[in-house]
């Protein structure tokens, strides 16, 4: 692992136009772990005013992708091969956090755990959980 993983992840994340469009930001970057933050915006909701499942899946995927990428060598890149996400509770509140954590980093494939929490007046609540497979591109 190279010493500049935070700057590599931050630079790559900065090129994610869709993350900028929805207002997501990096909250934490460490070796094998990334946390994203997404503030509430009515444009990110479904018909009942809850965060849309597609937005929840997107930030879970990106958090896991960068968790894996943080362990890759400089000069490589990452793509998601597959992911599965269970929506456990309706997501609402002031913001969401998406946590990506590497479970196993291999030469080509990396497996990550994904968790998304909503944050509201009652506290933090797990609203989605899943797993993802990433491929390292050279």
C-alpha cells in the first residue's frame, strides 16, 4: 500500500461527477475503509419523501469501491463487478452515511461489506447492508 492513499482516493472521488451532482462527500478515508456522507435533498427522494433506493445503492457502491481502491497500487483503477444490497428500513433524516469496508483484497478481485445508515432525531440507524465484488484494473 502506498503512503498517499488518501490523496489518491480524494483525487479520484473528485472526478465522480455524479457524486458532486447529488451532494455526496468523503467523510473518512483509511486503508480498506471509506465513509461517504449524503445530505438530505428533496430531489433525492421517492414518492413518500424517503431517500430513493437508487441513491442508497449508489452511495453504498461508491463507498465500497473506494474502500477497495484504497488498498490498490498506484496506477490501478477499480470497477464494480457485482453487488447486492438489502434495504432494511426506510431511509430518512438529515443525512445518510455509507460505509465501505474491505473483507478480502486479492490480486484481481476484492470483496467489501457495505452499510448505509440514516441519521435523524432518534439517532443513527442501519437502513441498508450488502456486499460487493470489485475488480482491479491495471
